[in-house]
């Protein structure tokens, strides 16, 4: 009998904001993402075991890590609301 298990990353776009990129120096759209790692059994995701946030420049692709508070602040600034079940 074979037991197939592993992990799978999942990216979720939270919000798009516009500000100055630290890498290319252009004021362009920045995509704020949430990355969640999920444990899988027979290719079915069962539960999440880690999450992280980052912002990616749409011009140069430069990425910077964010804290959860910074990601939620960017959502509030853009007019969105953080998901209350995301804690």
C-alpha cells in the first residue's frame, strides 16, 4: 500500500495598491499576496500549517515580505476589509 502525502503552496491575491517600489523606483501597482502552505494526503489539501504575506511590484517583480498587520493595513487603506476568519 502506498501513502502519498506532501505539501502544496497556495497564493491568494489580497489587494492591489499603488505606491513607490523600493527596487525600481517607479510608482506602480503593487500586489499584496498571502502564501499558505497546505498539507496534502493523496493530493487533497487537508490543513494549513504556515502562512506568510508579501508584496510584489507589477513593474519589476521585486518582492518584499510583510507582517500580517502590514498586509491588513494595506487592505484597509485600499478600502477592503480583512477576513475575520484569517486569524
